[in-house]
């Protein structure tokens, strides 16, 4: 199967090369009938000569397979060439490359009635020439120099552990263009004329694909050695493992058979307290294990209940601590209610705060606790499965609930309002619903929004925070400060330490103001904000590659204070630790000052290297790639890739206009290994190809 795949790949390359020659043949047809070339043969006008030259250049640069086009006007003894310097002398063309000339005599090939592919070899160079059918009655010669680099790259594309060498072979069984051709050359004489595979040894063979112009063919060397070596390693390891497993299995079986009854006897005596006469060891053990399993299940149920009560994280402990008005039975019910749904929400799920004014039925006196329990049970039964309802607080005539609405419904708020309208109309209650949020960090804000909405009960019995007048929504103290935290993170990233200090002061002021609100949840809000401040500073220090050991002690102490103590009790110490972290970060940043002059010097020294990149600069300055990208744009005024391309383009233009270097060499000289990529970017930037600029 692998040999068949290799053969298909070789045939594909042959077809790809043949298709390329077909394209060259189409270009030849266009040039043969080109008006400007025809006029240049019938007139001495310099303008017509210029137009003919431009036509030759445009066709040469339009096809990557063509390295050069040569057009000789026999009437005026005038030669036009693109891509290579060529002169005509005594009926032969002399192609210049690498300091020497290679001679191509077309007279040898003018008797052919078909298009020809010719390999011309000089002392140190060789060329692959596409020579169209020559009509002896015409007064001009036109041929094409095929790019050996293009053909070589095409051949490289199929190299693998199996295809180790591939080459284009001329009719004399000589290599015209090849990759790893030193492996292939010694065996070409062993090839047969017919198609198929020529076996060299048990693991190596030659595959020939003929059918190209003038007897040319594609030949590949196929080797199974690498694959066989891998299979051998795998098999040897497999045999060793199987042998060891077999030995281990036999030992286990023998040991088990030898020691079956003695361990059972010992185990039964140890586990079974009151053995029953007539029962086997296995039956006695089974009865004992069944009894133990029952005890374990009962114990597990108790553990699960305890575990359920411990699943209330920061919010659960704060809510429980702040609800001294609840009776013992109410607290017990809330303890049995899982708070986990408020912290495991999908993006489609929402949290709502609901405040209700409750009134006992007319003509009766009802305990407020009974009414609250009734409302909670109603909400739990009305909400979708897996949703949750938690009573935060209540007094004689009001209660505050926290709802998690789980489900795919899009209009959750509208559904809740419709439910509350029906329920409040039936019970003569008042309801105020907050907006919804999928983040538990917004719970204090939702609580506050429900309180604000309840201030409009004089106008409606069921109100929503979203329908309030915008003037009533101003001055929220517990709306989570996402924007301020984002600005703090940006200031730290940009090393704007005055801006970072200002952001932290804003956040501390917001924390201080949160304790003046009626909200019962400021401590939850405060702890979350403090931990986010610490996270923003630590993320920025990590981005700048500050050694974690340098600040870990301060960080862990600050984290412990934020998590374990009320803010007012440790306010000074918390602020001091955060200030120390920021000061340490600023000190590290000042020790790594990188200015535009340093960056510019390194860029000017390295921009022509193909390996030069933003990661190289980051390694030099010992910072992260992300921070180096930000710093480069800040100091140099544009991003790295655009700045470097501007320098490379300027250098390329200088070389094109002041030297005779081939375009492939110029591409390498400005840092581009892939010439096609260089040509494409050059044309996008200038509107013309490198060859057109040079002309």
C-alpha cells in the first residue's frame, strides 16, 4: 500500500510538471501572436523595441515556472531576454550565470516537429530549456528557461521517509534537476527502458514515470528501510512485553492456586464474627461484605448530608452569618438547600434577586415565617428542574430571595414577571425583581437592584429593575467594577503605575462605600474585588517574567488576609500588602527599561536575517512576546511586522536598482527564503514586480 502511495505521488509530480509545461506552451502561443513583437521585427522604432521588451518581461514574471524568456529577431540581429543575461554569437545563444556562459545551439533541435524539453549543461552550470516547435520559414527564435528552483521545490514536496530521492531525468539518463540526487545517480544505469519499478535490493527500488517532452521522465528512489526499522522496533518491544506479561501471568496463576484456601480461611476468621455452620468461606464472606456495605451506605448518606451543608462557599458562609433574624427551623431548611447552583451556571442560566412584601390573608393572622416558606416552596416548584431558590432574609412584612433559573429559555425575566403577576394577584403580595446575571459576582448588585425596584411599589404591584427610570438607577455601590478592573489591568500592562495606583484607590473607595449600603452582602462583594486586584497585579508581573519567588510570600499573605478576615479588621494590612506588590512590580519594571534606541539598533542589525522575529527581541530583553509586541508598537509607532517589512522593502529596492543580483538572491539578502512570498509582498507594496522595477 505504501509503495502504491509513493507511485501515485511520483505520478502526481510528473502530471504537475507536465501541466506547467502546458502553461508555458500557452504563453508561447500568446507571444508568437503578440502584436508588439511582430512590429519590432518589421520596424526599427525604439518605441516598438521597448514595447517588445516589456511584453517579454511581463510574461516572464507572470509564471513562477519560467526563469527567463529569450527572443531573437534574426532580421535585425536583435535579442530580447528577461530573467537572464543572454547574447547571440555564431548561431548559438550564450546564457550567463555564476560568472560563466553556457552555450545553447538551437540548430541541433530545429528538425523536430514537436515542442522540446532540453537540458543544457555548461562547465559549472546547467539549464532546463523549453524549445517550442521551430518553423524554418520564420525569422525569429523564441525559447524559455525553466526555473530549476521551481522544479526542485516541486520535487521536494514529495520527499518522505519512503521517497528519499527524486529527479527529472533527460533522454541520456542524466539528472537535469534533482533532490538528494547523489543517492539516485549511481543507479540510473540499472534502469530499464520500460515503465515500472526497478528493484535495487530488498528494501530499495527505482520508480520511473516517463511520458514527458523529448523522452524526459520522473524517477524516484523508494526505500522501505525507515518503515521496516520502525516496525522492527515496535515488534521487538511488543515481543518483550508479551513475554513479560506471559511470565507474570503464569506466576500469578500459580501463586493464586497455591494460596487460595489459606488466605480465605484467614480472611474469614478475621472478618466474620459469628460464622454459620455449613456455609463455605465464600458464602460467609459474602454475607459479611453485604452487612458491611449496608453500614457503609448508611454512613455515606450521613457524609453526603454533611458534605451538602459544607458546599456553601464564601457566599454561603456570609449569608448564614448575616441572617440572625431567621428562626432555627428556617436556618435548617436553608442549610439543606444547596447553594452550588449559583456557582455552576451555564452562560444561558441566570441569577435573580427577588424582594416581596407579604401580607397575611384577610381576616387571619399568619406567621411571616410560614408565608416565606410557602413562597419559597411555590418558587421551587414553579421554576424548572435543577433551579434553586434561597431565602436571604425576611422580617414581618418583606422577604428577599435569591433565584437561579436553569434552562434554555431565552426570555427568563419575562417568564418570572408573568409568574409573579399571577401569584401576587392571587395572594395580594408586592414583588420587585432585579435584572438577571450569569455571574455570582453580581449577586450583591442584584440584591441592591431588587431594593431599588421595590421603591416603586406605590405605582405597580409587580415591578422590574429594567423598567425603572434611569435616575433611580444611579449611584449603585455594589455593581461589580468590571470596567475599573479592566482599566487597572491595562495600566499595569502598559506600566502606567500612576494610573494603576489611581485605579486601586478607586476600588478601595468603592469597597469603603459598599459598607454604607443597606445590602446584606457587602463582604462577599469586597472579598471578590480584593482577590481580583491581586490577580491583576500578579498577571502583569508574570507577563513581564518577574520571578515568582520574589513576591510569592507577600502574595500569599495578602491572599490569606483577603480570604480569612473581615475587610475592616485587616484593612491596613491588606492595603499595605497590595501596595508592596505594586512597588515591587514598579521596581522590576524600572530595572528593565527598554527604549526606542535599543530596539532600533537591534532591528537595524538583524532585519535582513530570515530568523529575525519578535520572539528574538523578547529573548534578548528577557520579557514575554506579548509584552515585547506592546512595547515595540509603543516605542516605534507601528507593529513589528510592518516596521521590519518597510526596512526590507527599502533594502530590496536599493539592491534591485544598484546591482545585477538575481531576484532570488535579493530575496534571501532581505530575509525571505521563499522567493514567491517576497515577490507577492513586493508587488502588493509597490504595484509592480521586482523585475518590472529593475527594468
